[in-house]
DNA sequence: TCTATTATTTGTCATATGACAAATAATCAG
DNA sequence: CTGATTATTTGTCATATGACAAATAATAGA
C-alpha cells in the first residue's frame, strides 16, 4: 500500500509511527472492473482509500447516469451526505478498472479520529480539498462554456481520455455527442 | 451575539464554558449596506461569522459578476481556496444590508483549533456541511433545467425573493431575464 | 414628494447545446 | 480471429436559454 502510505503521510504531516497506527485500521478490498463498491439505496458507512485503479461515483436520474467524481490512487472518499446524515445514499460507486481500495467503517473512523490527531487532520484536509475543488466546478458551471469546461477538466484530470466518453460527459455537464464534437474541434 | 452563540453551541455540541472560550477570540465588525468585507486580489486570512444581516460572495469575469454564495445569520465562511493556499482571492464579499459579522484571524484560528476541541469540531462541521450543500448544487447544474434549479433554490433559501434579481440569477446559473421569465410563469 | 437612478419585465432574434437516429469505429468474448 | 456488443462520431433538426434593447416598475436621495 505504498501509494496510500505516502498520501497519508503527506496529508497528516506525521511520522511513520502515527501513519502505521492509521494503516492498521484499514481493511483491503479488491474490485474487478465493473464491480460496485457501494450502491444507491444503501447507507454510506465507510470511508474509502484508493490504492490502485479508479472508482466512479454516479447517480441515476430518469434513464441517465450522471458522474459526480472519478477517484484515482491516493484519494479518499465517501458519500458524505449519507455518511453524515445516516440517510440512504443516491450514489453508486463502481470500479472503472481492476482496483484496490482500503476501507474503514464509520465507527472505527470516529473512534480513530478521537485518538489520532494525524487521522483527524487527514479527514479535515480531505474535505477541505474536496470543497475547494468542487467550488471550482461550480464556478465553471456558472461562467464557462461547455468547451471551456472540457478544457479545464482535460487540464486537471489525467483520466479524461482514459475512460469511456459516456462516463465523462455528464461530469462536464454535457451530452456525449456534444463532448465528441468539442473534442473533434480541438484536433 | 445571540445567534452565533446558539449556532456555535449547536455545531460544537459543547457547553457554555467551551463556547465562551471561542467567543472571546472573535472580533466584531459592523458593515453598512454595500460595504466590502474583503475584496478580490487580497488574501483571505480570516474566518467570518455572521451575526446579523447578509453577505454576498461573488467573483467577476469579464464585465459580469457571479454570485457564489449568500450568507445569513449563524453562518461561518471564508474563501477557503485563498485561506488554505495563501494565494490571492478572486472573491469579493459585500454586505447586502447593514450587517454584523465577527472575525478571527487565521493565526488565532489555527491556535484555537489546537487548544479547543469544540472549535475544531465547528470548523470541520462547517466545511462538511458546505461540501454537502455544494454537491447538491453541482448535481443540480448537471441534471436540472434552469426552472428546476430555481425551484430548488427557492425552496431552500429564504433570501431568494429578498435581494435584487441580479445577485440571484448568476447563483442559479442563468441570466436575469431568464430568471424573470421563470418567475413570471410560476404565478 | 419629485426626479433620477436602478431593477425588472418583456419583445425579438440568435445560438449553443440537446434529442434522436444512423453510420463508423473500437472492444470483447468465445 | 471473428462476429457481436459497445462506444464514438456525425447528421439533421428542435429547443432552452442568451443577447440585446426598449418599456415599465420600483427605489432612493434631494
């Protein structure tokens, strides 16, 4: 779990002893391509840490799927709305390729947070970073054209050309066809 | 500072002694209608707590203003991107009416966070709540029509009909004229 | 209260993007 | 390798919303 170890060290700013205290609470889980880590209609009761692969978070509305986020190694996530409220999640989490994630239950996480300052800091920074990133997204929706939003994501996310268009376009907030045309123009 | 006291008690789940420890670190600031709490081009080095009134956060692009958020009594905010990175903020903060806010500098806030578990909890919950709310916004941008976004905001925000349209429409992600027409249809 | 300023509504027309469908292209399972 | 499935591109047309401007309406300062 090299990637996670580095990321946890980086986020917490802590030494290896403190980091190991955290790591030993995490349970590994391997996912085949297409496997679900969590389905809409259940309650998010775990935090997830990605070691390898990629996980897509999406919700369904009508007949369509909308991608909320795509996570890559080193990233930490959950459906925070469900996790905090205890209500049913509307989010599905699906492995886009063979992946390895580590998980911790809410119970364990809460306990660890009271004991470990390093862990506490990781969770806080994770939400802070997520908030700042999401803010940029909202700004882009408010004041950018579709092609500008595409550019922005393309510059920041290495997965933009790696996974099927249909997963990407809803993240950018446009249809597949439009994304295809935007991409065609850029060549 | 009744409103803030209640909110801080609620968020921290702490007793009055712990709450008072926090309150005594806050400095009051009164704003006339139209006054700026902070301007784009400066660094966000404070957290703000609203006791009374309303504060609008917006950025400028081209000749236009885009409202990012409108805060009302009990709410806690800053431009987190600038606050965390130390880089220049693109956000302006303007009082929509005569307001009273309490402020704390980053230095004091950081120190208080190490000393007071209650304060730490407040900051964490504030970001968590903000993140969840922002997520709902993004989902609305992805999968709702303009009129649906309007409805959603109208149901959640009591300020929707209280302040000028021009401040509201960019928050919803549409033009003033479109918002005016949407509103006309609803009657 | 009156006038000037600012905000909102409404009209007309333009345009970015969506909807739907068909044609290619790429990928995958046997 | 090959056919079947899935993904992408491309065409045509529809539509929600924007752009701009003018007409009202509301608000605020003297």
